[in-house]
């Protein structure tokens, strides 16, 4: 069946994930309104779209009300890297909570379906492994990561309250660590740090003993999952994990980056940040069943696509990948 053409709002659309989402929505024929305050995103990420007849860019902070006319809303506005979200924690909570209230108020007025970019951080430092959606998490409410974790948890609460109280048509994606082209080289997350360090021949900084784990999803897979969730019917208003269940220790990731780039960088150890989760891996049974979705790009293949992007962003020659 041919899908009706839609006007879609993407908040945080000039960020890493948001800009890829704008690309994909335009490619399938939708109108895209990209709203961003450029806190961690930039016009550069959507520069190639500025002349597109169905694309519009609006500078706006979602903590303030927004009155526009759209059919669907993807709410991605929020810094995602610990370095950035801890830089101004109060603004992070305001973005997560006031941003959610404003976008839910907008969705309510317009009768528009709204998808929240939630996070695996709602599970905190998990005691259940891998994490299914009904696991309630282990989050410290007063630590340096809390502004993000609790902000995103409160946003989920708001989504479900607007759903129950106002019949707002909601989707909640719990996104696990995602990487790929357009991550900012100074983003501070582990893949951008390791790859830029390797390319510059600088020491690769492992926090703690490097035995903590993460599960890394390539950006194209992630965007595919988000769009399927937005379009899904049935029990799709429940939270859905979107991530790649391939789980790696941070040391394994460092060794893989060293092998692929052929760098002479040494591995160095730095203190583990407070409340850094020790393990993380999505149970994606619900996404497979509900969306017919599973990630297609394993870590090594995704890194092979990502390393040349970072080389270009740093103005370096791309290494011949091993
Ligand atoms: P990003 O930092 O590249 O993008 C976030 C975008 O939101 C940026 O363009 C930023 O300028 C914008 N923004 C921040 N505060 C805003 C505000 N108050 N008003 C308007 N715009 C604002 O991060 P990303 O990796 O693209 O993440 C996008 C979303 O996905 C975030 O909500 C994040 O929490 C979620 N997420 C990402 C990951 C991941 O691994 N990338 C994992 C879990 C959840
Ligand atoms: N809101 C918005 N755009 C709209 C409709 C609402 O930004 O098109 C904001 C509105 O300013 C309010 C929030 O969304 O602060 C929540 O709206 P809701 O209608 O739920 O609450 P109320 O306005 O009754 O407080
Ligand atoms: N990490 C690391 N070195 C770095 C950056 C991060 O060892 O230069 C670790 C970090 O302590 C965490 C993991 O890599 O255990 C993932 O960190 P990231 O900031 O990418 O995401 P998050 O902690 O939010 O999953």
C-alpha cells in the first residue's frame, strides 16, 4: 500500500541521528521541518539539504513552546554524549522534560503521532542482562549522569501520561549506543574518541579497566528501526529497544580500532567516570516481533564505513583499512 505523504517535525534534526533521519524522510517523499538550537548539532549536518524544496530548518529551543502544523513528530532534541549533557545539567533536564511537555502539547493539539528518542540509560547500571523493556532499571537519581537518565525517564512518564490522559498517539524508542558518519569528532563518546585518537596517532583512552561492555548499533540500522516504529500499529505504543545486541568490552573495541586503522597508538587507562554502567546489551525480541526489524551491520563493518568519515572530518588521509 502506498504511504500517504506527511509533514514531519524532527526536533534535534541538525544532530547526528536527526540529520540522518531528515535524509531518509525526504528520500521517501515526506516534508521535513527540522528544529534545532544548535547546542551539539550544527547547520553543517544539514547543509546538503538547505536547498531541498521539501526541507525547512528552524532555529528554536524546545524548552519554549512551538506552534507549527505537522502530521508526525520525532522528538530527538537532547544532547546525547555524557561530556555535553553534563556540561549544563540543568539545561539537559529542561530539554528532556520541558521539551517533552511542549512537543506532547503540540502533538495533542494537532492529533499527531509522536515518537520519543529515549535511551538505554533509563536502565542505568543494569542488574538484568541483556535488558528487556519491562526491566525497570537501576538509576542513581542524584549523580552526574542523572540529569540525562532521570530527564529521559521523566520524559517517558510524560509520554505515557499524555497517552492515558489525552489519548496522544505515542511511540517510545529506547536507543542503545549508536555510531556512524556525522558524529562530531569532539563529541566525547567512545567511538568518536577512539577513532580520532587512532587516526591522529594519539594514546587511546580507556576509562576504568576497559572490561565494561556496550553494544554498538550502526546509524543506518538505527534510523530504519525508528521509522518502522513510527509507522507500526498495534501495541506499538509500548517502549521498544532499538540497538545491536552484539556486545563488546571497551578494550575489545579499542583493539578493533587499532587493528583496522593500523595505528601505532598505545592504550592508556584513565579513571572510570562516576556511575558508568558496567554492562549494556539490548534484548530486541520486541522489535523483531513488532517491527520485523533486526540490525544488519556488525561492528567491524560499521567501523569500516565510519573511519573514512572521521579521517575526512579531521582533514587526514583515510587509512587503508586492515
Ligand atoms: P546529538 O547531540 O548529535 O543531537 C542532539 C541534537 O539536539 C543536536 O542537534 C542539538 O543541537 C539538539 N538540541 C539539544 N538541545 C536542544 C534544545 N533544547 N532545543 C532544540 N534542539 C536541541 O545526539 P544524537 O546522538 O543525534 O542523539 C539524538 C537523540 O537520540 C537524543 O535525544 C539522544 O538522547 C538519543 N539517543 C542517542 C543515542 C546515541 O547513541 N546516539 C543513544 C540513546 C539515545
Ligand atoms: N504547546 C506547544 N505547541 C502547541 C500546543 C502546546 O508548544 O501547539 C505547549 C504549551 O505551551 C504547553 C505545553 O505544550 O506549555 C503543554 O500543552 P498542554 O495543552 O498539554 O498543556 P496546557 O497548555 O494546558 O498547560
Ligand atoms: N569510554 C572510554 N574512553 C573514552 C570514552 C568513553 O573508555 O574516551 C568508555 C566510557 O567510560 C563508557 C563507554 O566507553 O564505559 C561508553 O561511553 P560513551 O560516552 O560512548 O557512552 P555511554 O557511557 O553513555 O554508553
